[in-house]
C-alpha cells in the first residue's frame, strides 16, 4: 500500500516528455545566465522602457562587442553593446515564456504532472511581468530582488520537474 502511494503516475512516451522537460530546464538556465550577464554589466537599464528599447523597436546594437569573451572586467561597454546584452535577455525571455507555456499545456494532460506545469507557467509569467515592471519603474531594489527570487524558484521548479519525470516508471 505504501509503495503504491509513493509511486508516481505513469506517463506516456517518457523519453519525449523528458526531452521537453530537459529543454525547458536548459532554456531557464540560459535565461538565468543571461540575467546574470545583464546585471554584472549594468545593462538592466540599457533599454529603459518596454516593449521599446532606447525609443525604438530594434535599437542600434553592437553584438560583436557584447559577445566578446575577452572583454576586460573593468572596462565599460558601449551603449550599443549594453543594449545588445539587454536585448538578448529579452529575446531569450520571450522564447522561454512561449516554450514553458507550451510545456505546461503538454503537462496538463499528464496525470501527476499538472501541478508542475501550473507552477512553471505561473512562475514564468510572474517573472516576465516583474521584469517588465522593473524596467518601466527604473529597477526598484525590491523588484530586482523579487525578479532574482522568482528566477531561482523557476529554476528549482524545472529542476524538480526534470527529477520527477526521470524517476517515473513508464
């Protein structure tokens, strides 16, 4: 009886679902890394409004300088490079939001995983919304702390989801 209670729900086509969940975790990890890149280079206000950036849909950006791995830590980036760093974070955020929403829809049909899908989509929506509010409000400290906390919770949620789908027996 206890073994049945502890046993997780069976899932259809576990390798495909594991792939979906693994890709979701990879996107969240990439987005967290790009957020760290934004904050360590003080690029959070390089695009000080949303959905525009520097007053236009697609600002002048220097991806070459932004993606230069040997950039000295103490050397400031140009405004165009900072805009590129911020823009990349926004782009990955959009891809992550769409992907995790699709994943949540897929998880809604899997007994035992619906709650994970709800948590993941709720967290990614809150994280996206707070990121937009933070930019529009000029990065208030509590908003930035909340954005970081939500990012950590989202990373934990997709990690737990991946653990859950990997311990299930098909």
